[in-house]
């Protein structure tokens, strides 16, 4: 997979060199290129923003540098373009799985009050476009969202995870939050590991984990419960 990120703060994407995405890079699974939007400006001040038509607070990102950026990047081949914006569709594990099937993603990181809407509309005439939000809160810009999305997508690429089973069992993969996990020692500061996990009874352990996942999801994310098909016949009480 190839990932391009267009931003006015290329240094913000430095963590991509580290950790998960860095490992995928070393393995040759992903080719990540970060671009400074100001490289597509032509004035002395390298201007990327202007006041909004219609008035109001803040500044809007000008269309011209973005247009030139996409001319150059899309000339190198087709891509799915992700605009990171608080007014996008919510980013979920399902969106991550979908994006992980793409050959190439170009992230456009907005700043200020956002990017002139005509950029999104014009790019949509020549590429697959999605506007994605990290969540219902406002960041200073889309860079952190691009980082988070990249990490969630890259770890799904075939060949990335040593243990594919750990992908299947984690939170959100089955529509539920993950059950609580424990390691040694069996007793720590007066808190004991649930005995069933020490029983060696694999069926009982699987049933306990499913029950815990359901309880946790019902308590913390009732919005997910309605969507889950795995809640049949389970009575929701307090998590143990
Ligand atoms: N830019 C600013 N806030 C954002 C958010 N919540 N998600 C994606 N991009 C953003």
C-alpha cells in the first residue's frame, strides 16, 4: 500500500517513522510519503488560507494549492482520497477494514475552519473521496486523525500482524468491546484473576469472555449493543 499525506505541518507526521507504521515500512508493506502543502504555493508568504466568503470567524484553506497538490499526486496513479474533518463520517474499525483494501490512500489534512468545499467536490470528479472524522470533538487540524487512521489501517495489512488471531479477538472486530485480560501473578495486591481463567476449561473460558464482552459493551457503549448480533439471550447486569 502507498500512503501520501498532504499537510502544512509535515513534522507532525514524524511518528509514522516509529512504532507500528514504521515496522510496516521496514517490512516493505507500506510506502508512506509526507508532503508540505506550501510546496504548491507560489507567493512569497506561501499562503494557504484566506477569509471565508459570507463572513465569520477563522480562515479557510485556499483551493489553489490543494488543486495543484492533487494534480501532481493523482498524476502518479489512482488513489482513495481521505479528507480528515470533524464533519466527516465517523472513523470505525469497519472503515479501517475498508481502507485497508485500497492500493493507495492520499490524506488531505485540513487546518483552520477547513478546506474550501470546491476542493473536495473537484477531487471527487477524478478520485474516490471520503471525508472522515476521528470523533465528535474538534482537533486543531487533521494530522492527528491521519496518524490514527494510518495506524489502524496499516496494522490490518496482510503480513503485518504476527498473530492473526489477536486481530480477530480485539475490541470492535466482532462489534463488541474486548473482554478484560489478565496475566501473572494470579493474585496481586489482593486482586485475584477470575478463577475460570485458571481452570483450563476452554469452553468455560470462551463463554466467560463472551459474557464479559457483552456486559462491558452494554455498560460502556449501549449504542453498539443495538448493532450487535451477538447479544442474543444475554441478560445485562453489572460486569464482574
Ligand atoms: N480535524 C479537526 N478535528 C477533527 C476530527 N475530529 N476528526 C478529523 N479531523 C479533524
